[in-house]
C-alpha cells in the first residue's frame, strides 16, 4: 500500500509538480487520492462508517461487515483491518469488531457508550 501511494504521489509530482516531492505536492496528491490526515482511504472510512452506523459501533462479525460492504472477508482481514487495529480505531473482541472512541471522533460522530457501559478499549481483546 505504501509503495502504491508513493508511486502515485511521484507520478503526481512529475505531472503537476515540478518533478520533486515536497510537502505541498504530497499534500495535494493525498487530497486527490482522498487519503486523510490519519492515512485512511475511502475503503477504511466506509468500514468504520458501516461498523458505527449499521452495527451501532459493534460488536459485529467480519462476515456481516463484509456483506454490508460488498467486500470479501479476506480483503477486510488482510487489507483494511490491520491498519485500523494498529492505530486503535477498531478492537477485536470475542464478540466481534468494535469501533473505539477514536474512530467516532475521527469521523465526527457522537460517541455512544456500549450497552454494557464499557469502552471498546476496555474489552478483552482476542490479541
């Protein structure tokens, strides 16, 4: 993913920039690619929106999320989820995937306390 973004940004610099990667050119390229300040693309944001809006923040199973998004389970597990887990926007629990408070804040959605009163980061993780 990083190499793909680097190539796209380099191409942008060659066509629209002055052939050099500087902060301004990189910011413009990432805007065009719809990569936000946290490094999320539209697929990542769609995953979070589905988890928050469709499943009330979770827990939700990966199969249900895949069906909601029209994606393969493997795509979600191998491409989308690793970074979201790493930056703390999603937690894997025994019951399923849960959006954390940080994910709500990133999408500017009011946070709702889970039914059991525990934050997603307080739940027992699978890993």
